[in-house]
């Protein structure tokens, strides 16, 4: 199996706090890997380091064997890593369709003069992009149909905004998709639906690295689970292995519970 | 109308960066100075053939665009980019600093005397339009501003870079992670804004024939006012704001007080209508149905129709019931408003023949700004590059 993402001893600290400490793991093609861990364990920081928002203090991040550590976020995105955000960060004044189109920004080539003059090549490209955006949106049947696409993203329901974030990330056809708590705030039915859609994405060929707190979802979709605490990877393996790991139980429930559990 | 070109630059930078580029006025001055310098160096005069003249003007235009763009880029790189992501006050202070530095630079390079451009016939040519003589240049300014506004709106709304600008404006970090080169986008914004200011500089220079080193300050301030007036960050808003500001400045000073007094009277009449008909109706909507007996409705109506009478009654402490007293205190305020308007009208009528001095021009402009912002804090067309379209 081809390795898509490879974190090699990545460390990141803010002042005296080591948010991520010597983290090493791989993600292989067509796999869903979930990162779990209590709040403040460094999961989102890991995502931010991967997507280029922070430069790691030490260690390297390889995407298909090519280092992406220290690149700007837009360059990382161009290399093929797209992400969603835990706290939604849609462009809420822009329309649903425009949000997806922004996700395609780096795929489009048309220059300024050409697009001001609306040359035929630009028009063709734009039509193709719109079609692709609609195709992506249709992945969520009934959620973004017809007039909804021209609505401002800010007017969508919470769950739909989560879906739109995923659609926007998919727009660039990423090599690796980072999902930061995709089902947060959804009701059980919605999260179950999204879970299936995430599995569909894997079947469609996407590779997904996901942060999730909902253990039901983690159990349902993950091929592999990585548990973190205080910036350190404390366990890795299948859901069952990780969920029964005494260190993981301790991290979530405290020392005494870990003893009673074991 | 010239404010429009400068206001567009303010609005664009604000729209993307949420930051007011106070050095924008100086960039405008630089545009004017460089084009004047080019024209002087080329020795432009009316004796030249039309083709050479056109060529020289084109060259001046090129200078008027190129120099401000370069300055704008340097300023962005040196003074603004290092401060990005800090608190908002820092780039603001930096901008004021840059504005002072640029002004001094102009003095150092071109000297403190106003730069004057050679007199040209086309600059003062005029045509008769509906019986009024209008300078061709004034018309050109209007047409150019309108065209640029349309082009800019289109740029922001429908092109790739425009989408990048809108995304950057809303969430810079998220935009970056969606593959948008935010630095490039911001640089582009500065290029466009500075180019517009430069064109503005050239046009003002041609219109007035000369330009002083500190001209950018007042023009910048007024353009900024225009941008805020129309809703900062909003492209058509900037042009509309400039139009409103320019109109009030021009017509504000040519109006005599008698006319203003009549306007106040009109306001008073409209106010009385609202007070006697609309307000009581509105109040009645908030009163529970079981209390709305015809008698009660009449009493509420009376509070407003006979507002002064009820005002006096309230002040004397004769209150009937809770609801009526709320209406009555309302009536007191309305009465005070009526008296104020009537007094203003009276004062203006007494000085009816006096005219407002041109020195009052800026004052009028800012009074208009205050009044509009009081009733519509987000400007005439609302804020933000994205909200309107």
C-alpha cells in the first residue's frame, strides 16, 4: 500500500507548552485514520501543522514522500491536502456554490485579463468548474439542491454548514482529506448519515485523516485509530485495540478508572 | 465626483483587509505630481499636434499609474505586511506614519510649492449641455469613474481573483488553507487601489491645473468620508457616497438659508404627519385587543394629536394610567422635537437672504455624514465587499 502521509517525529510547542511531541504516524492510500484524545491533547494542532498554518519545530511531514513542512498553507493545499475546520469557517457571505468554487481556486488557471474579458476558454473552464461543484454538492442528496446553491452559506443550518465544509474541501480533489470533528453538533441520525458518506468517500478513492470525539462514528468508519494525550501518541491500532488500551482509558477517565478497568 | 476614484481605493483595501489605508491620499498626490512632472518634462503645450499631445497625455497617465502602484506595493510590503495579524490599531498607526513620510518625500523631491501643469485647451474645453456649460473634463471624470466602478464590481464579483479577494476578506486563514495565496491577493488589491488613486491624481491635476503636496490629506479624508457614506467595503457604495458628498458640497454652498428654512418646514410637516397618524397607529398595534375599546383608542390618539397639551399635563404630574403615560412621555419628546425644528426654521427665515459661505463646505459635508450614519450606521448601501451583490 502506498503511503500518502507520513509524520516523522513532528514536534510543535507554544512557549513552554509542547502541544505536539515527537509525533510519528502514517496514513496509507484509501484509508480512514481517526485521531482521538481528550481536549487539549494536540489533535487540532497536529492538523494545523499538517496544513501549514504552523511550521513544526522539528520533524518532517511527507506527502507521498515529498516534504510539505514549512510550506505556506496555500502551497500545502496545492500539494493536495484539503481540510475542514472544527469551528466552522465557511465564507458565510458568499453563496453555497461560490464556497465550493473557492475550494477549486488552485485548480483554475484563468488569468486576470482573460477572465475580465470572458474569453471562451474562461467560460468553458467556469462552466466545467460549476458542473464539478454541483456534482460534489449532489453528494449530499437533497441538502444543496436548486435555489439553496445561491443562498449565502451563513444562512444554512448548522449540519448543512458542516456538509458544505466537506464539499468545499473536496472541491480541489485532494490527495488527503483532513476532517476536524465532522459530526460535531449533529444529531445521531445526521451523524449516522454523514458516517456513511465518509465511508462512501473512501470507496470513491479518497484518503481521510479525521479528528473525532464521537466514538460511535470512530468505530463505524475508522480503519485505524490513533490516540493522543498531551501531544504524545499513546496508542495506535484498530478501534478495539485502542479503545481497550489502558493508557487510553486512563487519558479519558483518569488513573483510578484505568485500574478498575484493567 | 473625483472623490469616487479615491474612495474606490479606500473601499477595496478596507474590504479585503478591514483596515483603513490612511496613506491612500498621499498615493493620490504622488499620481498627480508624477503626471505633472511628466507633462512638464515633455514640454506639453497647445502648439503640439493632436497626436503628440495625446501621446504625451498617455505617457503622463502611465506615470500616474505606475508611480503610485510602485509606492503602494512598497508601502504594503514595508509598513503593512509585517503588522498583519496584529491588533488593528497597529497598521492604522503605521498608515498614518506612512502618510506623513510620503508627504515629506514629495516636498523633498518636488519642493514645497504647488506643482503646476502647462495650461492646455482640452483641459478647459467646455460644451453646452441642456443649456449649461460643462467642462469636458468634468464629464470625462464622471464617465471614467462610472466605467471603473462597473469594471471593479465585475472584477470582485465574477473573476477568479475577485473570489479570492472576497474569501480573503472574510477569513484570511481559511482562505489560505483553501489554496488562495492571500499575500498575492492583497498585493493585487493594493495595485488596483493605487492605480485608481493615481488616475484620480492626474484628473484632479488637469481639472485644477495645480496640486499642492498636502492635497492628498483633504482629498483622502473626503474620499474616506465618501467611502464610509456609501458603506465602506462596498464598491458601488463608494461611488454613490462620493456623488452624495460632492453634490452636498456643491449645492450646499449655493443654497440660501431661505430654501433650507423651507426644507426644515417640510421636515416639520412630515414629522407632524408621522406623529399624528403613523405613531399612534403603530402604538395601537401593541395594545392587547381586550383593552382596545374605541374610547381608549381615542385617548391614545389624542395624546399624540394634542401632544403639547399632554406634554404639559405630564410634566405637571397628572398621569392617568401606565400605558397612557408611556405615550405621554413620548409626546413630550416629540413636542421638544417640533419646537426645535420650528425654531430652526424661524431663525433661517429671519436670515433668509444670507448665503452660506464656501468656507462652510467641509462642515456641510461632515454634517451630512453624521446625519446619514446616525440613521444608517453601515452606510447607504451597507458594508462589505460581498454583502451587496
